[in-house]
C-alpha cells in the first residue's frame, strides 16, 4: 500500500482521538454487525463488498509495496481469491476443451504487474441499486458524470480531475442477486496514476437510500475494531487518505456508500516486454534484412490482382517452445523477479512466419512481360480479422479494390496469438474455460507483433522484398516504392491490434484502423453473437455471474500488452522509446454489430483525435454525443482523426441497421444488417484512407461537409 508502519501508527492514533471527539463508541466487532467477516482473509479479500473476494475491482487493496516498480506497487492476488471455474470437459465446435477439473485462476503472471489496466472497468456489487432513481451517469450522456453532485464518480487521486465514465448494470446476468455494477471509463486512465472511485447517495427502485456495507461504514464512521477484527485496522490509514482526498474535492464522507482506489500500470510495465523483444529482434539483424524465402508466385490469383508472392520469413523466437507454436509462453531466463524480460529460446531458435503479398493490375500492366508498364505501389501491411488469417484475408475483394483504386501493395502475415491456428489448436477455447491460461494468448500475441514488425522491415529494407526478382516486373523495375516508410491498414481485429503495431513498428508512421476498438473486456460481451460463440464456453465454466465480468477485467490486464488498449496514450504526442511519432485514422460504423461503435469514441478521446465535421449528431444513439471529442472544422486535417460512417436506418427490408442498445449486449440480428464491412467496401472511405496513407498524409473531406454515408446507405434517416 501507500503507507509504512510508522504512518499507520500515527494515523491510527489520530483515528482513536477523532473517534472520541465525535462520540462514537469503542464497540466490539460483533456489535458493529461484522461478525460474518473472515479476519483470516482480510488481506487477500476486500470485505467491504462481501459478494466476491476481489470486489470492488480494480483495487489497491490487492497490491503490495515494491520500490523497484515504476508505480511503487506490485499486484498481489492470492489464488484462493481468484475466479473459480467449474469442471468442463466438452467438445466445443469440434475442438476438445478441458480445464482439468476447474478451480481458481493461477495469478502468477498478473502478480508481475505494477498496476491495473488503463481501460479497466470498475466493478462492485450493490444489492437493490437502481441507476435511474440514483441519477447515475449513463452511456447516452457521459457529461453528467462531471456534475458536482454526481452519485457515481471517479477522480484522479492527486489532481482531483474527474474522469469521463458511464455506469451500467450487467444485464447479461440472469440472477439479479449476482448482477454487477459496471463503471467504464469513456476515456482511458493515465498510465501510472492513482484513481479513487466514489459511490454516494445510491437509491433503490423505490427511491430509498441504500445503507453502506458494514465494513465500509466502520471506516467511514470512524468505528474502532476490537479483538480479532484488528486485522481490518491495518487498512484504516489507506481509507482515511481516500476520505481526505474526496473531501478536498467536495465529496462528503457521510454520503458515501462505498469508495476505493486503484493505480494504473506504468508505461514500462505495459510495454516493456514487447519493446524488449522488438529491440532485441531488430538488433539481431545487424543492419541486414530479415531472412526470407519465396515459395510460390501465382499469376492472376483473383480479379484485380496481377500476381501474388507467397513465402516465409524468420523471426527470433522468444517463446518457450521451438518455433513458438500456439500455447507457448514467453521464455524467461530469470523468473525470480517480476520485471524479468523474455530471451530468445536457446539464443538461436526462430519462428517461421508466413507472408503473402498481392500486386494489383494497376501496379503492373502484364505479368512476366519485359514490356510491361510498372507503376510502383505504396507498401502497406494488412491486419486481418478476429481469429482469422492474413494470408487468406489479404485477397478479399475490398482490399483488391483499394489496391486498384489507389495503387497499394499489401503484404500480410497472421496475428500469432489471435489467428486461426490459435483457435483450431484449442488454445483459445480452453482459455475460455480457464482464464488462468490467458498468458498463452498474451505472450504469443506479442511474438505475433514482432513477426509483423519484421514483415514491415522486409518491405522497408533495401535487401528485403525490394531486392528480390519476384518483386520486379517489366524491365526489372521494383513493383513497390521503397522510401523507408511502410503503411498499415487493418479491419476489425486488425483495427483492435493494429494500433499496437503502428505504435511500436519503427518503419510504420501512420495507419488506418478500420471498424476499430480497444479493450476486449468492453468489446466481447457487446459482440452480437457472444451468446452463441465464446459466451457458451464461458457460461459453462464461470457459473457465478459476478465472475464473468470480473474474469474479463482480469484478463484485460494482460491483453493490454498486445492490443490497442495498452498503447493508446502513445498517439498523443508521447511516442514510445526508439519509436517515431505516429498517427492513425479511425473509421467506425454506426451500429456496428461486432465492434461496438462506442469504442472508437473512447480511442478518439484518449489520443486526442477529433471527429469528422460531418459526424451526424441526430444519427447517433446518444442524447449527448461526442462529449470530449473536438470537431474537425477545416480540411485537410493533419493528425489522427475519427471518421464515422452511416449505412442508414432499417425499416425491416432495407440494408441499414437500427441503433445498438446502450446496455452491455450486442445488437440483435432482427435490427438490420451488420454494417461492420460496409465502410471498407465504400469508395469514398477508401479514398479517405488513401489520402491519409502517404508521407505527410492528411484527412480529407470525402463527405462534402455532411454525414459520411456508406455506398449501401439506405437513404433512410434515423431522425
């Protein structure tokens, strides 16, 4: 915690004096109604919320002092306190899943963190809470969370600055007795900073005030713990610090239902593993290009493509199994310290990664013809969708259209860790029934990022693809430009992971994140088909409905090491070490069935990206849209930006879609057609991308200062 033994003694003495001054009696724990609390677990559990050991969450109560970390803290979860899976042994879509009899998650990897996720949802269990009667801030008007009397608020503990948030009940929980209160940041928290969550003046459905939990009341009302309950006294100084800071910012302790604090992980802790393997991997090249091997060249593989080049390339393997297969973990030479970093397996082991590069008709007039006209293309890495394959997806029709309309050469590999092979191997399905196995995904995903960095290096280096005869046509002319800068374009999962690649790849300075998101713990249960896919496995294992959002909040702490959520702050004028500044264009779809439309707005607030002038307020489900996001008022615009695209309303027969629900579930199929793929399939959106994806690129107005409409827009207004 944030205090030492001497501080604890001093503050405890002050507390005793204050108790006498305020006339509170020095009663025994039994008289305080705390007889049901287990004093033996006072350190590993937070008994202020007795519904689950780890609630409220995230919570500095589950940390220890560690001067070696950048925050001065280290996570300290006890295994007995972690979410516990029921035994599962099933066939899941043709893949066997087995969690070896179930049981609590292994927290070992989590205990290496020096804080919590910058996008962590905050969880508590508040029986009988009614958000409407309480007047809590909701998703459709997040500005209400900044009012002076807001009943649910989150503040920076040092500055007192209010955090943009919204509150929702977990409507996915069938049992109202196990329904979590979820508080979500509408803008990511700042790395390394401490925050305080305060719940006050909460009401039930009848409008009556709720009584605070017994243990919290004891701290709030300065009650003294007696006998065995002295274990709870150790926390008193930390709680007094919370009350004092809240009081300084106009929050009276007497009106509090519950308050707690948490600290966000530091930049170093979030990014150091990936940056380390990047730096070590690139240094191992000694200035040379990565080793690669062309295995196949195909003429006219699809309409619009003149030819394609396939092959493999070598990347240092930082996993603990030869070749870095699905299920492997990082290879650590030293596991005695929480800040240990991965090392290359055996000093020489390599990952063999696949690549596929596609060359458009626009680029080359004829294949293998000395008289062919060559117009060198812009080189770009393409990022594929959820648990898919870049090797297959890079040949999709909308990507071929982008190439021919704007002369790009796209190269792709698979996002190792979140690719088809991680699904069919059983790694991902088995994580769903044992969240403790999540490090298998988190570690390999970072290796996958290194693989993508090496692919970009092959496209940038003079001795990479540019030097190979299969990337030359006509009179031995290279089919793509080599200027040292490579671009990025990705959709869906490619828009959720792609920001990480743009943030860490030295060769990539700008990228387009199509239908993007950050923070899978926000995205997953708003995915329209969660109940019929991943949710089926989670339901089997985590039958306590409080443990499902808690489990997702926990795995987000590790997911941050490889997905956008851990890297967003580095697009706001704060590039990572040894990395150039980078910019991203976010293209989102109103009512997206797969990646909730609110997530790109969170990204925009976090990175300081303005939204297109044409973003239509009336074409938005919120009463008060785009709070905390500036508007682009002059084009062309330089820098990152959010562009919002609309397929139109749905009338039961059209191709449009209704607004998505504000609650934490996805749009039902009967509300129209999924607009998830409509943006990349639209000519104006591709033009906007092409203008951005070039040296000195800018965001142009392709919507004539009005709403950005997809090519399949129904013509139906949502007004």
